[in-house]
């Protein structure tokens, strides 16, 4: 199959928050489609894609919306077909929710808002060309806690022990960080956060002061990810399909295609 990426956006308010936007310039000439899961009545047929990327969100999986379960079904279909899957922040948590169940996503005891460094504990092809210690913007109030086998923790930050995960040896990875968010956008997010009272003025000032130099982590991740070929279909007998949550009907929206 020729490469074609499906980007699943997870924005509840797409007029003001478009989490797929920072990824778009990193995709080069790879054909891709974008669908915003909270507004879609149905998601595209995964059989038309070679790779799947899940974005961040202002939503929480602790709410268990109906659209989250539709997205979880899509993840399970992709993994069962050997399609490489990558999730960032909410997308990272969605992978664990979809493949192991909702109990492994909880409220963070120490939310990360600002910048952090991530220490890799083992080599992995997704991180080829990236230093074992890398920095990234982070913004999350929930996190993955004690994920079961076959999940492997391959990287951690000082305040999040499950910052980088891989689903066994399957081509499925999640990172809690937002390496795609550039310094300028990150600073704007922090200032808005302070104005909304979600982070102290002093804490925001420290985060802005401690911002690390720009790096190419997001670019390398995407290059490596899109360079991983789809594999043979797998027998996924260890996947659970949780069906818990409250209804959240949404209006339909067709995929945004570039």
C-alpha cells in the first residue's frame, strides 16, 4: 500500500483549537486526511490508510464520551491490521484506553504544564536520531497509570513515569508530550492558562523563563514514524473493548482533506 496518513483530531471546539495544525507542516509530501473525531458521525475506513496519528485534546477520557469509543474502535482496527499508530497527549492516553481499558487513565497527581525533559530508557526505532534526553512542551491534567502488559515504558519525565509507551513490539507508540508545539505557540498557551487562573502567575513566569531551545524532536518523530511500514495483521486476543461512558451526541462533520 502507498503511504497515506489519517490524522484523527480530538478538538471539542475546532473553531478555536485545532490540534492537528502544528503537525501539518511536518508531514512533507505524504498524502493525509484529517477528521475531527468529536464532530464526526463516523470515522473513515482505516483500510484506506497506512498510518494513524492521534492528536491532543481539551477533553478528558475520564468523561468517556461516545466519540471516544468510536475512536477507540478505530485504534483497535488499526492495530489488528498492523498499521503503525502514534498518539500524543490525549492520543497517548487514548491508545491505552482503547487497547487495555479505561481504568489505566487517571487524573495526574502532578500535572505537567510548561516544559519538561524526557529520559529514554531503551533504544527504539521511533526515536532514531533523537537524543536519549530530550525536551518538549507538556500540558496535561490526566495521565496513564500502571499500564498492563504488553505495554512497555520506554521513556519517563520527572513528573510522569509513563511518558513514552510502546505496545509490546507492535508499531504502536504514545507520548505524553507535545513536541509539535513550537516555542511561540507554547508561550501563548501558557499566558492564556495564567489568565484563566489554571496556573499561577509566578509558575507561568518560571515556565516561560525556563523554556528550552528549539529542537527537531517532532520532525524526527514524524520522519521515523512515516518510515515504518505497515505489517501483517495480528491476532489481538489481548485487547479489551470497554463500553463504559455517558452519551455525548455530536453533529456530523466530513473529513478535512489536504
